[in-house]
C-alpha cells in the first residue's frame, strides 16, 4: 500500500516544477556538507588503517606504497620510452626531458602512437596480452627510427592495483575496467613485460619504473609546479595518490623522507563503510558489474558508471509514470545506452537541454520539455554527487598531509587527469568549491595534467635516475668522512704512540701528557665547604660544595653562571682575571660568605704545565680564547693578583685542575673504579691515572714517594694483580689529546672540509684532533660539506645563500636536533629555515645524512683515542682483562642523540679486552675541582 500511495503522490505533483520532482525522488543522492565531512572522516580512518601493518590486510583502502620518493625538481634530463596500459587502447611514447630549457630549466617533448587492444586479448591469456604490447613497442621503435642497438630506459604506466616492493616491480592484485587476462593476477607485471620483450627480440629495453596513472599524473603536474604532491584521476575509473611521510607507512622499511602512496580509493566502501550512503541504483549497478561488491566508491564516482546510474534513475521514474507519460523503450531498458559522454552533453551550458532531447529521442522516447528538464536534473544530481564524493576524499588526503606536517594552513597543488574532470562542463568547478568549503585551512590549486600519465611515467624514471645519480654523488662526497675499522685501529695505534711519547722527559710530542699532581681519587672521607671555580668555555661558573663523608650536599642549588664576553676572552690577561675576580666576589655576596676565607679549587680547562697541585702555567689558549700576556704565566698567580687588586675578599686556592680531571674526580666520588675523565663538548680531552714510574717528566717526584710493599711474583691471577697494583703510586695525567695530528700524523684521514675549518680557525695547524671531534667545530665541518654539495647542485637547488656562507651558522645543538630520531623531516626543515636555509624534503634528508656522517666520525675517533687509553692502563697493570669506569661530561656526549652510543661501540670493538663503563658527571668539573681541593688538603694535613 505504501508503494501505491507513493506513486499516487508523485502523480499528483506532475504539474509542479520538474526539477523539484526529481530532487524529491533522488533525495538520497543529495549530500550536505555535514554528510561529506562525515564521509571524509571515515575515509581518513580507512587511510590510516591501510597504512598500518596490523590492519592493512583487512583494510578496503589498500594505501599501496609506490617507491616513488620525490617529485621532479626541474633538473631531470634524458630520453625515455613509455608504455601506458590502462584502457581499451594503449600508448607507446618517446619522451625527451631536456635540462636547461623552458620556464623551469626543463622542457618535455613527446612522440606517441596509440595501439588498440583486441577485445579477445582483454580476456585471453596474459602472455598474449603482453606479447601484443611488446610487438607494438618494437613497431614504434622502427616507425620512429629509434635505434634498436642502444639500451633504452622504459617507464610503464599500469593503471591497475599492484603491490610494489620496488619501483620496477609490481604484483597485480586484481584486474579492473573490463580486463580479465588470465595468469597475471599475483604475478610481477614488470617481469611479464620483460619476458615478452625477450620473446619479441630485436630491441634492448630496461624497465626502470612502473607507476599507476594517478602517480604519473602527479609527477607530470609536479614538473611544472613544485607544490604538486597529490594526483587525482576522475575518468573511466577514479583514484588518488599523495606524498605520505615514510614513517607512517608500515609496509616499507625506513622512516626518512616521503613516499607516494597509491590509495586505490575506488575500493572505499567495499567493507560496508558507505552502506548508509548507497542508493538502490548503486546496488543495481554493482550487482550487474563484473566485480560485485568491489570498487564501491568507483561505481558511485567514475565515468564508467555515471551514465548507467542516470539510465537506471530515468528508467525507474518512467516506470512510475513520472517521465515520458509512463512510456519505456527497449533502448532505455538496455544497459550502457546512456554514457558518461551523454551525461556531460546534457549539462552543457548553452545546449544542454537540446542535447538531452536528442539523446532521449535516440533512445526511442518522446520527451516533453519538462521531461528534458527532469532528465537533465537527474544527470546533474548524479554528477554532482560524484564530485562531492571526490571532494570528501580529497579533503581527507589534504587533512592528512596538513596534520602530518603540523601546519595550520597548507598550500598544495593537486594534479588532475581523466575524461570526467576534463570534459564535463561543470564537474571541475563544483569539485573545487566543495573542497574549499570542507577544508578552508587548505589553499588548493588544481592543475590539469598536460601530456597525460605517459609523460608522468617517464618523469618518474627521470627522477629515479636523478636520485640515483644524486645518491652516488652524495656518497662520494661523504666517503672521506666514513672511516673503516682499519683506519680506526690506525688512529688508536697513533694515539697510543703519542701517549707514550708525551710521558717521556725529552723529545717533542703533539699530545702533551701534562702531570696534574693529583695522586688519588676521593675515598669518601673528604669533608668541609669548598668553593669551586670553573673557566673553560663561554661561561665562568662559581659553585659552593658542601662535602659530608665524601658526598655532595645541595651543590646544585649553590651556584651561579656568568657569561664571558668575547672582548674579555680576546682582551688582556689582566682584564680576564679581573672579570673572574668580580664574578667570584658577586657569588660570595650572593651566598653571604664574603668574609670567610674558603678553600677553593680552580677548574681551568686549557693546557697547563704544573709543578704542583696549586700552580699551572698556561701552555696555549684553545676554544677561541686569546687573552694576551697569559701564555707562559701561572694562572693561579694571576687569579690571586686579581683578588688582591679587588681587595674585597680572600681565597685559599688549594688546587688548579683541568676540567677533564675535575670530571674524573666528580665521578670517582660515585664509582671507585673511575680512573678516566673524558670531555666531549665544546672541546675534547681525556685524563687518566698513570703509574708514576712511567712519567719520566717528574723524576724527582718518584724519588720522594716510596712504594708500598714489594712487587709480588705470582702465577698471573687477575685478583692478585689487582691487589698488587692498588699500592702502586699513580698520578692523573691530563693528556691534552686534542693536539694529536698537529705533527701531520692524521693527514691521511683529514679531509679538505677539515682543512678549511682549520685554516679559518683562530689557531691554524693546532688541535687537529679536537677539530675533528668537538662541538665547537663539527657545525663548521657540516657547513663546509653542505657548501660543497650545494655548489655541485645537489642541495638547495644549487643556490649558495649568504646564510650558508656564514661561518658559525651551525651549532652542536642544531646537529643534535637535526639528528634526533624523534624529529620528523618537517622539523628538520624548520631548523634549517631558522638558520636561513629554505629546504625541500630531499634537502632535509641529505642535510640529516651529512650531520650524521660528521658526528658519527667524531664519536668513532673519540672512541679510537679512548681505546688506546684503556688498553694502555690494562697493559700497565699486566691484566688479561680490565674493568674500568670513564667519567664523562660535555654537551656532545650528553645531548647528542647518537654520539655516546657510537663512542661506546667503538671502544668495545677496538679494546675487546676491556669492559668500559661510562658514568656521566652530574656535578660537572666544578664539583670535581672542589673534591680535588679536598683530597689535596687531606693529603697536606697528613
């Protein structure tokens, strides 16, 4: 009864506006913005499902990786063959990409020929299909007089769903668009083509790339617009692709950069996600198709089905007496009689109604003017729904890209191809407006593909060749920075030789091996309040340390840091030490202890020759310090004189130590096995406890100290050797290892980038090892490498900016941030932009690789040097195996994401007979200076 009532209701409205009649009948195809936003959200959820390894198998939208990592940058060049297979005809092309011409330094020329595919081949064997393609290719080469002797790179556009494990490999998941060739599904399409080429013979072709037509469209438009990162097809089929962040794509390895993902969005709804939006007409189209239940969205959107949807709606309305006075012709009952071309013709601006009448007459119908208006309205609603659904899908993709990049607004271009978009008079305009309404935060430009997907496939191949060439050149550039195991062993051997040479009383040595007059590490009995002072970088630090049973009490709270201006660092020595005295006075005021004469330890992080624990003669400045009248002078004496000039307070300066010694002492307070101190920060250095008998420089000290007990003769047991060694007198040696290589011993591993950094430094030819390792210089090494790559056209589009020419632009913190595993490439680009460098995604990948190569080498060299030190200690003690702890401080070790790990791995590899633990210093070298003073005072009290 309900159906009869409905019919009567419609008949009673026959005299009303025919468009309103149709609108009422087709209300289910009207999609409002709220519904489109809902569909968009559902599609984005399906995208994420397809990207995840856990849910991909069950996902309707497969999100297939294409292994296309980059869009064109305009520098591509070469001659390529292209095959475009995706419909009832296919094309063979020769594509010439020429560098140096055109608006974007590149022009593309194409010659092409279209070949039909006999219908029997669509459903025949795959072998016959690909033999036909191969024979057509050979025919094209002969017709265009292209040499068959020369090897030709070939790109294949294959417009069917494929699972790709490489750019030149793809397994066909399923046929679509009336293709049913046997024996191809589940097989590698590229291999099938190669085999067909071999059977045909007489040509030398290398298939370098296989892409979907959607990807090819994106690449074609990307050649002319660098913002193009989305491809869209709305033709006989529909699909979209876009550049996704690689770390979101679980199905491929790697997390750096981007990769184009072929969404295969035509399958959206195959799992029921669109059931509440599917009409009875959609179900009829699906049931009559070659693949029922599959490609649901495609059947609601694409040109292959739009005409059929219009036919079914018109047929139903005619049967209900709402059109043609209830008359139904045999032609109207026949599937396929209304095509997408008919739909486009009906909606033409000027002749739409006339075209509609002619189409209906051709269907043996006798339409009234109102019938023509009504059928035109049916056509409009069907095509409008199609553009709305495409807009919803695009909104999801563009939202995903914007969210990936953490942007408030997104500027992006969509490359488009397909007969529906190109030929339908209103489709594109409707699509653009709906996208703008759904995602106003995205500024979207639509660019029509010029040259089609074949040009895009050739550009994919050209980009692949460019990236491969770029990869080779980047590898060649970075090769000198990548050290082999043999080279690291050689560095270890040279460091060991330099350590031994530096301990001798006579003969030059690049590694100074300066005695510190620190004879022991803390034993836990130290007590009292000590002032710790520290100068070593761009800051001066004052710290009050309260020792109770060897423990540091509240030391972190009682400190202040004072900047050291450049004019003080490079002024006179008197000005420098007056500045230090002023800072000490301010700190004592701050602590309310100006009247107390506190014992003090002074951390002075520059090479000093010591004749005692409380004297230190500066050998040479490092780390950009150049204060005059300091080198060759006792720095403790200079500080005492500055305090006297100030005449506000007095200090008992008990000890002066290098920051490395201070670090060792600080960590030894926590771990008695700590007998090495390492600094890896602005500068780098190492100290360690050496046996007094090996230090020829201080013969007089050896004579004054008695050995405890006779050396025991035993069977070599480790425990007895350790006990025996505990009583052997030792002294901490400040190696000043940064000077390794000042005598030319590292010239075989020093690169021209290092030489540039050295020549532009304040101390050319000095501290060569330090300039390979420390944070003060790593950024400059990186900048020199980036300059070289940019001048070679491999970075920043070959544009050497003023920023890149500026020394000191890169700091250690920048390297640490760029190399962080948690930082996405977009954030790398943000860091580079803050440095004045406008980079692409590809640029960011290379910059990150350069930073990694430079810091990796630094950590390896540091590890090689440390391996020499621990092996020396082990051999000093006659042990088969040594357990020892290294106290460490410095921003490079503590803050860089990979430095510490590479350093530790290198030591383990080069010193396999040593188990080395690393203990980061909590209190820093300042507390170590206080502990050194406490140990020295305790020794004096004895």
